[in-house]
């Protein structure tokens, strides 16, 4: 069983570490700009770092759900590779947003494309499971005939 999920688990841990890095960046920015919680407004430099972290946190549960669904129902290796691409794109998004709000656009579009790829893999994998499990149809065999 573990050999079927180890890549997904590794990408999940990397994602959690990335989120921790983003959280730490907000803490450092709060100290640098003298902004105490619960305040979330300040100079544009702080607000961009704060928004980048919040935006990344908002998408993280969606990413995790899709990563695991695609990995379990479609292919672990493909899902893990897409997961690494997503994490890299999110890192680029964070660094870009930290610099300038316009620098976030390329990475956010790319990460959105990766999420759509995970959605497609998830849907195809789950559809294949339902067709084979409940209707006895093996779509892979039908397509390769």
C-alpha cells in the first residue's frame, strides 16, 4: 500500500513546508514593517506578502484534494509530478507578488493550469473506476482494441 502513495505523501510534506515558509515570510514582514496582529494593512510591500500567503493558503486544500484524488485514481507518478510543478509555480507566485503585484500573473496562470490538469486526471480516474467497478467496462481495454 505505501508504495502506491509514497510520492503523494512526499509532495504533501513539501507543500506543508512551503506553506510554513510563506507563514514565516509574513511574520518577518510584520516585524520589518511594525505591523502587529490582527492588523493586515500597511505599506504595499507588506500587503503583497500578506496577500500572497493568504491566497496560497486558500488554494492549498484544493490542491491537496486534487493531488490525492489524481494520484489514487489515475496515476501516482503523474500526480506527484504535477504536484511538484504546482508547488514551484506557487513559490514563483509568492516571490513575484512580493516584488510587484503584476509579477504574480504568469505563475498564477501556470498554477491554475496545473490544477486543471489535476482535475482532469481526477475525473478520468474516478470515471474509469466507476465504469469498471459498477458496469464492468474497462475503458483502457476498449480504447486499445
